[in-house]
DNA sequence: GTGGTCTAGACCACC
DNA sequence: GTGGTCTAGACCACA
C-alpha cells in the first residue's frame, strides 16, 4: 500500500478517498476497527495531523464513528456503505465518460480501448 | 463553455487540462490560434495572470508556441498532438480502471455499468 | 549583498542568475538550504512572487529541490553543479571574447588589458 | 550578420549595442552613412519602428547625426568614437571579471581558460 | 491589442 | 513559518 500522493491536491482529501474506497471495497468491514491515527500516519508517511483531519471529516460524513477510548470503527450501517460504493462508482464512470468524450472518443472506440487493455467486453463470451 | 473548477486543485492546472483536451479533441487545430490571455480570462472568469501561468506551462510542454506580439498558436506538430491525445486517453483509462478495481468491481460488472449508462458494448452490432 | 538590477531584463531572470552563481561558486552548498522565499524577497527588495517565480524556474532546471513545507535545498547532485559552473564560465568567456573581438580587439590587446586591470597573465611567474 | 536577439531584453537596446559596436570597431566609419531604417529593419528582421527608436536614441547620445534629407551619418567626432570604444571595452572587461570572480575563478584559472580557447597569453612568444 | 513582468496583499495546506 | 496559488491592477515592449 505504498502510495504517492498528488502534490496538487490536499493530502487529507486523498486520504479520505483512500479510506472511502477501502470501506466501499470491503477491505475495511462494516463495524470493523480503523487503524489508529499513528498507524495510518506511519503507513502513508504523512503527518498525524493530516490523518486526524481526514478521519474527522469522514466522521462528519458518517462513514466513521469513534468509540470513546477504543479508537474508530467503520459505521455498521451496511446500507450506507452500499450507497457509498454506488456513489463512488457513479462518480468514476461519469468522470471517465465525460473526459473520454471530451477527447473525441466514440462509444465504439471506448469499447475497443477497454477491450484491448483489460479484456472488458469479451468477458464471458 | 461555462466551467466550474474543482476548488481543491490549482485552477491553472485545470485550465491546462482543458486546453490539452481541446487540442487533443481537435477543437483547437494544429497551427491554429489560441484565444488571447485576456479572452480566456473572461471566458473562464479567472484572473489573466492565472491564464498566463497555464499557457506558459503549456508552452514549456511544447503544445503551444507564442509569436512575439501576435498571440499564441497550437503547435503544428501533428504527431505531437496525436501523442498527446493517446497519452490523455491512456491516463483516463488507467485511472478509471484502477479506481473501479479498487472499489471491487470486476470486468464483467464494469461492462454492465458502462452499457447501462451509455450503451457501450452494444453499439451497432 | 546589496544588488541593483538591470531594469531592462526581468528581475526573476537576474535572481536566477545570482542563485546559479552562488551555487556554482560554492556559496550555496550542494544539499544546503536555500533562504526562504520571504527572506530572499526582503534581501533583494523585490516582491515575494518574483522570488517565487525565479525559484520555481530553478527547480524546473533541477538546481533546486523543494521539501514540501521545509523550504528548498540546492540539489545534492555535485556533478550537476560542476556542470553548471563550467557552463556558466563557458558562457561568460564566449560572450566576452565575442564582444571584444566585435569591438576590434586582438588577442594581444585583450591580454594587455586584462593584465593591466587585474594582473592576469603575470600571476606568480 | 544574421542575429538572434535575446527575447528578454528590448530589441531596440540590442540594436543600439550592435550599432555602437560597429562604430567602435570601425565597420561604420566616422562621418560615414548609416543604412536607412528600412534597410536595417530588413537586415535584422525587426519592425521599422524598433529600428527608428534605436537610431533616435543613438542620436540623442551623439553617436549619430541626421542630415535633413540625406539620412543619418556616424558622427565625425573621432575622439568621441575612441571614447566609445574604450568605454564599451571597459564595460565588457569589468563585467567579465566580475562574473568570473563571482563564480570563484582565480586569475590563474582565468588565464588558463582564455589560453585554452583562444590562445590568449601565448600570443607572440 | 498582444504577451510579459511586477507589486501588493490575501488565503491555503502542511509542519 | 514554509511553499504555493490567486486576484487586482499597473506598466512595458512590440506590431
């Protein structure tokens, strides 16, 4: 999980996105413990303050909950997590299609490109 | 062409990307004139200095050339523009696939989602 | 280090040259810290933005590296700095000889002039 | 005499310097005719306005004089031209030595470098 | 009117 | 306190 951050966007936002993805992908389970601020700071080689800010924001979003003394957990609201996953996917797809169409790619070309690279489109044929 | 910028990334980088896309998509033709700094500034409702910085960077990249007092043009190096378009597309595809796989989507699901939204994959067959 | 800038060339270019020289002459050591933007701005009595532009350019050249929030350093690539010194010297020599020859000075006269002023040529012989 | 101008200093100043040098070096003789604005503009591929400005400045300096209808001539004040030549040489030498010393070169090294490149110093030995 | 530079002053993310 | 970005407004050289 060595990550290099885009120096042009706030690190705490990129951390938030990473954690959202981990939760949406099920790497962090609903109700499961989130690594401590210190652990995350070491893991991602960033300042603990930055981790702190990211986690606080995610808490505000309702994705994380803190337990007095026992650190933070992912929300156990499974429905919320499903919504998150769908929302993140929608964002990606919208952005991707928007950008590719802006570049002048047609649906047919998009299919070809995706097929070339990852075999998408001839999956189970 | 009303655009709203992502407040979390420098505007000049977003301007650069917009212009790269316009050039790659053929909206700005090789050898064609680029709107003046002042025009772009009013069009995108940003400060002329910000436009200036974006254009200067693109010039350093070789996408634009300036003619002393006669404004800027897109490079007439068509090959360079083709490379740019391919590179931009590759970036989008890589990023998209990376994010979607990180969210736990499989190739098959990806295909379905794309098909749902834009009919990719069942084009004219 | 009071400097007066040539009003006919951009200040940021003159700043770049000053810093290049300081690095080449060893006044700024490889890997050593560069004064902050704000410090340089007051030292040279110019706007911080102007310093910023100069340093950003030098960074693009590879002479400087920035450490997120810990200021800038001279590259620790000693070879690069040696090359820089040689290049700067070459430029000066070429320019000097070109100008003096254009003024109709012969090699012999050049030698005499230099000898007169700084004793070059009769060093310790 | 194909010249490429430094884009970072006003062209008219560079033109002035070229003409000063030509006069100091004797390529343009005291009392001799100076090419017309149009001719110079073509020769140096610059705007006639720019040439005009350069010549007007040189006139103000006393290096050039205009004759009603017959164009411009170099001043016939030979002493003035000699002074000019000495002054230009002095500037070059001062600047050169200042820069090289700033780069940390010693007199001995300077001599070696000059000798290497143009044989200065072993002229008539 | 074009690009380019500079100043002044503000705000932000990060440490 | 550090680098980085942005705005607002001014001035200059050049065509």
